[in-house]
């Protein structure tokens, strides 16, 4: 039971607010020492030397694991895609897209909210930086929607949900991490995520249209005189959309066509973001330096969490806790369906409290061998987890998107408005997740 107690202790420390990587490392060492002691107790006459040898043998493979992490070609794409996203964010790409498309869809009921969702999808496929997307749309789109009489919960919920699309629409860092955990080709996982991501965008837009039709006062159309000439709106929107869309086609198209590996495409994306920044007149040394520093910080956090998670999993397996979980999960009522439902509910519950990195590196490796034993399609299972992890950015009380938006929202927008606003979109995410579970063939999975 040491491994299960260790899992609970780590979760408690994360909820309290201790740094993730240090929590995993410290908890692993402490419970690893206990596991080594309990391993020797049945033999009697435990000495410090015996305990120390047992403790060291438990972590004997740790240097090789760390070396394997640092030489992992899949994970090389992570800093490159992060750099691409940060450069595009600093190039004010979101601002250009929002300002142009807001006028394009403004005359439609709910048009501003619909344009926010579409911009969120474009930003997801170009930057993939959730915090930057939510902040940019919160600064620009939210005041405009409120000024034109949009309902506060609908406005805030739309921005938070649109901002998190970068977790499922390629090139997503979540998908790269899951590809590494599942040992799946990144390009194949990117392809598999396209239709679920587009389904999510479609469901968001459909919800906004229905709500604005049933309650016109929550998402009114803009007055005709406030909009600009339609032809000029289209031209402005195309000028804003074509450059990032070209970059998206080059990056994802090269992967899907098999011309380049994900790492090579990520480097192409990083170079493309620099070129776009130059075209927008935002390229200078301070911008590149700041983007590089932020990339190093974010990437260091990812790899530090991965090293801590590796130590955690070694102790977890050494203690035999994985066998307990295996026995429990494989003997659930309904077999495959019971496992799927319970694992999805468990991941969703954890998403209320901890980040997707911790879930990906700690929980998923525990569930993966069980899924393989039951015969679940790994690609399908990975997409279900990715879509589930996206919800962790929206679920109160610790959803990161909620904090990002609250930090830039006008004073009249309360935290309760944001919480109320994201609830319908969380339900929509659950419905899309359920549709992928029930109708995998529609999305191209074997199930």
C-alpha cells in the first residue's frame, strides 16, 4: 500500500501548492526509503548498510532514465513549438486576428463570440500557448463584447473555452507529451486529433448560435452603422489570417505529408514565426531574447517534472502498487467500458486540482499497461485523455484559464461570472468526449 499512500501524499502536496517537480522528487525519495525498509523487514535483522544498498538499487536505473529523457527526439519538438508560440504571441498575432474578424462576424447574433472561437482555433494551430491566447482575447475581445451588451458569463466562458483549444488542436504540447508516453508517432496523433478538435469548435459555435437565438439579449448583433464596409472587413480579415494560416499549413502539412518529422517541422515553425514577426515589424533583439528566456523556463519546467515523475513511477512500481491498480481496474464491471468510464472520471477529477503535465507523466503510465492488456486502441485512448486533460484548464477551482482571464478582466467581471460561464463549455467538452467513446468509428478510431 506504500505506493498508493505515496500517490495520495503527492496529490495533497500539489493541492497545497508545493512545486510539482520537487514534490515528485521528495515524495519519491521519502517513500522509496520506506519501501526499501519494508522490503527488508520480513528477513529480520535489518542493517543500515542493507537498507542503503536496497535503496540505491531501487534508483540504480535513474541516471539512464534521465539520459533517455534528455536524448528523446520526440521531446525535442517541445521547446521549438513553445518558442514558435511565444514569438507569435509577442508579434501581436491575436490582436490582429481579433480586430479584423470581430467586425466580420459582428452583425450576426453572437458574432463576436463566434469570431472569438474561430480565433481561438487559429491561435491553437499556430501558437498553442493557452495563457497567451486567453489573455489576448480577454484584453481585446472581452471589453468589446461587454460594451455591446453581451452576457458576462457567456463572454468569459467563450474566451476561456476558445483559449484552451490549443490543448487538443495540433501542434499541441499535450499531444507531444502523450505521444512520448504512449510511444506513438507524433504525426499520427496530430492527425487523429484534427476531427475531435474541429468537432469541439463546431459544438462551441452551435451552442453560441442556439443561445443567442433563444436569448437575443445575451449576445446581440452589432448595429449596422458600427460595422465597417463588408468588403473592407473581408480584406482586412484575409490579410490577418493568411500569414499564420500559411505557417500552419507548412508546419502541419509537412508532418502529415511525411516530408518532415515533427521535430523538423517544429524547427520550421520556429523559423516561420521569426519571419512573421519581421513582416509584422515586431522583430528585434529584446523580443527574441525574452522569447528565448521564456522558452527555456517553460521547457526546464517540463523536463524537471518529467525527471521527478520518473523517480515517482520507479518507486510506485517497486512498491507493487501498480499490480494493485491493475487487479482493481481489470476486474471492474463491464471490463473495457468500466475501465474507460472510471479512468476518464478519475482524470477529470484530478484535473480539478493538478495540471496536465502531472497527470500525463504520473497517472497515464499507470493506466496505459491496463489499457493495452484489455485491448483498447492506444490512439483512441490517447485522444480521449487529451480531450479530458483540456477540461483541466476550465474546471474550478484551479483551472488556469480562469486565473488568466480574471487577471485581465475589467473590475465589473466577477470570479463567479467566469465560473458560471465555463460550466456550459465543460458540459460540451464532456458531450464531445462521450461521442468519441460511443462512436469511435465516426472519428476514424477502432475503439
